C-alpha cells in the first residue's frame, strides 16, 4: 500500500469563502473555488497523486439536457484551472456524466421516461472535451451509456488531446451506497426514478466482464469498479481476466457507514481505514478513490 495508490474525490461549490459540511459525510466539505488551492494543498504535501472533482451546480443552472456541462466557465472548469495553476503536478480527474447539470438528476437526457443513449453520448463527448481544454488530465465517464468511451476517445484525439487519459467507470452498479453523494451534490432530491436502466444490476457479475471488454476495446486506459467494498469479487475477477489498470471507488455510502461507526466509538478509526485500503489492494486494485485518501496517506507515512 502506497500513498501513490490514493485518489481523493473533492466537492466544489459556488460562492466565496465557502466550506460547507456534508451532513451525511462527516469530515467531508464542499469548498468554493477561492478556497480550493488551500483545500488540496495537504494532498500535494502528502504525495497523493490525484484528485477527482465533483461540482455542485446551482439549481438555476440545471436544465433537461445539462447545458451547463458544456460551459467553459462552469464550476468544474474553473476548479480544474485553479488546481492546475496552483499545483501543476497534481493529477486532476473530471467526472463525465450529466447528473450534476440536469434538472432531473439523470446522467443523460431523458425522453418519455427513457434515457436516450446516443443523444446523451453526443453531449458527453463535448463535456469531456470541455474538461480536457480546462486542463483535466484524466476523463472519467461515470454515465454508463453504451459506446461513450469510443466517442470520447475520438473526440479527444480529434481535438489534439491524445494524451488525455480515460478512466472508465466500467462496472458501475445501481447502488444504494451513492445516497450521501447525491446529498452532497444536491441531486438526490431531484432524481426522478432510478438509474437501473443504465447502471448495473448488483446481482450480475458476468455483465461486468462484458463491460470491461467493451470499454477496453473502445480505448479506456483504466477501468473502475464501483462501489468498492461490497464488490471486491468483481475487482478480483477483472484483474484475473484482464490484468489492466483497475481502480475501485470506495463510495460515499461506504464512507458514511464507516464514519458513523468510527464516530460512535464502535470501530477503531485508523485500523478500520487501513484494513479497508488493504482489502482493495488484496483484491487487485491499482488505485483507490476514497474520501479517506488524506487519512490513509497520513497513516501510511507514519508507518514508515
Ligand atoms: C455520477 C456519479 C455518482 C457517483 C460518482 N459519480 C452518483 C450516481 O451515479 O448517482 C457516486 C460517488 C459516491 O457515492 O461517492 N454519475
């Protein structure tokens, strides 16, 4: 286990001098762009190689097709430029999906209650390009539309962003464990229905293998399994079968669950955090997106 294995997801909000607590994720904050450099400095100092940015779009800027996702001055782009200006060597990962920008909370566009796969991809590829232009090093499509990796790869290559990498949320399950994240983003209350027609069925592990195969064929550089701890078997299967760079996302609900027990004194904080990290490594992960990234980095450094 190394500090290099850790990626820190961060929430960015509008306004000035904001540091808002996320009630269902103790210790996690939404931070405004002017506070962002200070916010990520500890990650840089500890040697955490990358952060993943999640913007909170004000309700007034959300619409049916997620137009704000394509605005070069949107929160994601401003956050990305701010981090890159302050810390050029810190990797920046941008999530590609429309849910932070739509008024219905879905990851793509909806017609008659159905998600439109191909129409969504046309927007997602522009969203990816918008982020690459802002300086994101890694584009992480989390939308789960079919064929989006190929479309994004072509769009990036066509615009001269051949070296911008794609970390595909490949095996992303329709999970209850995303609840606190949707709180943090303010998209939970907006969500009409569920995401079961495009995210995966938790009962299905073979489909994860087919998704990995497809994303690799389409040009993904790295693949991700999400959530993390309840899906270690999927990570192991992916590693055994494909042996490609594989990442896990220890999601908001996993964090909330562990923190609730830690704060009640029911679990030992340091041991619990590190044991969960080791479990990801043991399952075969090359990297872990976790809200515990800074804590884990400190623990790893003390150990040395
Ligand atoms: C957006 C997205 C989600 C998460 C990461 N990207 C939520 C969702 O699909 O509803 C969840 C992360 C977490 O729970 O920590 N598509």
